[in-house]
C-alpha cells in the first residue's frame, strides 16, 4: 500500500507596520525640527526668554551665557528631530526626547501655574503661546514620545549604509549648531518683530479709535454691619442687585481687579525715546523725513573690546557721511548718562544720545551694537555690528538715491 504525503507551504506573514510609531515619529520629528529652527533663527531672542526663567529660579549668573545656551538647546532640538526621522541612534534619541520634553513640561507647568513667565518662547516670536497652551502642547508631545520610547526597538534606519549615516549625522550636527551661531553673530534670517525692515514704526504704535479696551472684573469684599457676615461679589452683581443702596453692607478694603479679556494692543506699545532732560522725543526721532541712522546699544557696559571696535567703525562711517549729506544719527541706549559719557570720551561719538527702555531696544536690533536706517519712520535696512557697510556702499545703495553731496 502506497502512501503519499502532501506538504503545504505557507508564506511568512508580513509584519504589520506600527502606525502609531510611524505617526509619532513624523509628528515629533517635524515638530522638534521646526521648533529648533524657529528659535535658531533668533537665538538672542530665545536667550532673553531664558533669562526670564533664570531669574525665576535664581540662576541669573547664567544670563551672560544665555545666547550660547539658546544655541545649544536649539541645536539639540534639530538634531534629535532629524535623527528620529532618519531612524538613527534610536535609543539615545528616544531617551533624549523624553528627558528634554519632561524638562520643558515642568517649565511650562511652573510658568503657567505660578504665572511667572507670560510666554514660553517655544516657537520664538513667530508663534507666541501662553504657558498653559505650551503645557498642553507638551503633554500631547509627551504622549507621542512615550509611544516612541515603548517601541523604539522597531525603529530602523532609513539608509542602510553605516558610512552614509555617520556622514549624515555629522552634517546634521554641523548645520544644527551652525544655524544658531550664524544668526547670533548676524541678524535673524526672518524677522518676526515689529521693527522688521519695511515696517513704518509710527503706524505700529497707533491705537485705532474703535479699538476694544481691556476688560476687567472688579471683586468687592463686603461686610454686613449688623450680622458681621462677609461675602465677595463682582462688580456686575454689585451693580445689578444695587447693593450700594443697602446701608447694612459696607465695602472692606480696596476692590481686586482681574483682567478677563485683553483689548487691542499696538505692535509697538512700549517705545518712549527721551532726551537728557526727560523730554519725550519719540515722534521727532521716528518721523524724520531724511535718512536717520539709529544706533542701538542695549547696555554700553556690556560692550566687549570687539564690540567697541565695531561701534567705533560705525561711528567713523557715520561721521564721514554726515560731512557730505544732511542725515541724522542717534544712539539709543538704556545705559546711564555716566556710562554713555565714558564711551563717548573713548570714541568721540558723533551720535546724539537718547534714552529708551531696555525691552524695546532688545527688539529693535538683535545686536549690541546694531544699526537701523529709517526714513519717515520706515525701517529701510538693519545691520548687526559685523555687517554695517562702508561709506561707499551706503552711498551707492541708499543715500545717493535721495541726496546730492553738500557743497564745500
């Protein structure tokens, strides 16, 4: 009796892709790259935000290094995001993302709960977020990163070649830190601030007649003269129930005011330029119809020897131009007159000196010193201390288009 055996072969089933992992990698990777690049575009601005956190946690000794710390943080964000998308160094990247996100989640919660920082700076000045918005964003991000950590062993490199991956990693690291270092020494590639080139500064300060004002809620503490009972009511209840007509109730202490709706606020709300006698000369400076060089130095005491050389070069170039053309040149600073006089003695400044608050000065030019060229209040051009051009360049590109040289 012959017996025949039959064998059936089954193809190995293809492993289903982990959709949750893939989606998490794409979302987290792109978000980290975007966040890092936005802040690397303006590391000085992010550094100013870090100084607010340093103040909260009594770490003000780090202020001097805030811009470099900003460059490092932005670089790591870009590197982690890019390597995650490429599937490289999966363990280090996964845990790095988790630790960094836990740290930022703590910061945003602390900022929101204790109301110590008004904006987290997660996406720089491009997309301002409140601390609570940032905290919610970080919670969602944390959930996605937990998926990545859980399934990190399933992450495979997109490129098989080890040499290519190593070369790509080196390039990513160089570009990630290089972007921040470049914009730190020059100016943001994209300026998101109201002092950007092309903006008319007086128009940025205008409040329309029909603008909505801030809306406040006033809370009164009331005490009943007869029973001694105390209660709190808001201004609407106080008025609608006509409590003021009841002589048994009296207001105790001052009412507490809480902002419940922010009204219209101009893009530039805090710029006041004053002379040595305290007179407001803001409009006089900004609306000058001729070319107006605004040299900005937030704090002259923080000018290094290299910065002083740059200021001297700027001052010399402007002096040469002023001999041939009817221009105006001013120095805006938050420094004391004594400190400005010291620098003036060293460099023989041709610049008229005016005072302004530190906050708007930081927004004008992300360089100390830096220069804005204005005409009729419009920002024509901005330069960092490294890029201010020569007299010949200024004449050819700007000044000769309006003036002919003054006669001897």
